C-alpha cells in the first residue's frame, strides 16, 4: 500500500491516497459504518465522526484503541509514540507484523487508521510527547486515551497534568474527580519505580492478578513486564466503548476515584470507589506489599542469572 509522509519538526502526518483515487472511489463513511446505526443514531454517528481523539502510546493498548475507534467511525486522530516495532511486540500489538518491523509505531498505527477510513485526519507524533509537543498533541482534542508505556511514568504525569488543565478527559480516567497525581499519590521526589508501583496499584486495586503473576517476570532495568494479546484485545473494546458512551452521552462515565477491574483468567469483575486514592490506609498496605513481592522477584531473577552463569563456566 502506497503512503505519503509529510514531515515537520515535531511530527509526521501520514496520509493515504485521497478517496478520489481509483482505489477508494466507492468508499463512503456512511456505508463503511452503517452497521453502527441501530445501536447509535445517525445524529450520534455524525458526532462520533466529528470527534478528535488523541492516543498517547501506540503499543499493545494504544494501537488497538486507534483501530477500534477508527472502526467506530472516529474521524480524527493524534497519535504519539517514539518507539519502533520489534519482534517482542508481536504477541499483542495490532500493527506489529513482519512488514512493520523497525518502523515507528505512531506512523504505522496511523496507516492502519487510514486503511480503515481513508477520509480520517491523522497526525502521527513520531517523537512522542514532551514539554515541546504536548500542547500541539492536545490541540483541538475531545478525548485522550492513555496508552503510555508503563515504564514512562513522567510522560504519563505530563499528559494527565496538561489534559486536566485543559479540561480534556483522559481514559482510563474521567473528567471528574481528583487529579491523576492526587489519586496515585505522586510527589516530585519519587523515583520512576515508586511512580510505576503506585500507578499499578491505583489502576488495579483489587489485585486479583497477584495470585498468578510471577514477580520475577517484571524487570524495571530492562523495562519488561508480561502481557497477553487476548487481554489487550478486551481492553481495546471495553475502553473504546466507554469513549463512545462519553461522546454520545448515553450515560454518565464515572472517572476516578471509581474503578472497574476485570480479570479474564479468573473471570472476576471488581468495581469500587477509592475515596482517598492511594492515600487510603488499605492502598498504602498494598503498595508496601507490591514493593515487597517485586523485591522478592528481583532476588529470584538474580539468583537464576548467577546459577546460569555458574553452569556455563563448568
């Protein structure tokens, strides 16, 4: 598929050939998304099409959000990710194929969006977001999808702080409730590992995954953590549906301190209300416990590494 890239200092705008070409002469959004009608009204579909969504991070979660929302008929996207696709991404990341190896994730995700809807407007921020690009990334945006890598907590803080200031809802957060920093209990003096632990404990407070997840599989130094493609696919649908609910105003979308958690391996659904976020006594205990098991996992990983090195020297 032929693509054109218009390059500027802060982002690439990736565009497919216009719908006037022979490839797309019969393409219309009204027909492409007509099966939505009946579940949403024609007027609601027009509102969906006029919505601009910013997706921060185009990996396992973000690329799926973009693809799912494009199929819902969202007409405009800002996509940001500084990374390129690698083989380790193949188990869960929608655009990760042998054809996209080594290519920027935001650009490749933009091409997926445009292959679904060639009339969509896409800006791909191939350097990610930072203080220089965050305002442009959020310009004219109605909804933000947080899919930033777990090991980039400071970029996530920047996104939430600036979106909160501009009054833009961020999913998995909502437009109401405390700020991201208040909910997670972040302070400026915390290191990255502390920020990550607090983020995980606040977004998965029920901790059902702790019964089966192996702590030694999480390596902060290598930025490695386990995830399943099937789970990512469920996340794409659930969160994209919440965005449509927000756009069409079908019901109230509850933001923090409300939480909803589904564990597909144990078939447990948990929902609740964290009145003080991570500042609550119970959440503080959970943070302490998670730190403890992560430290145990680190020791197990180091012991296995030493045993392997010893075996290789024999």
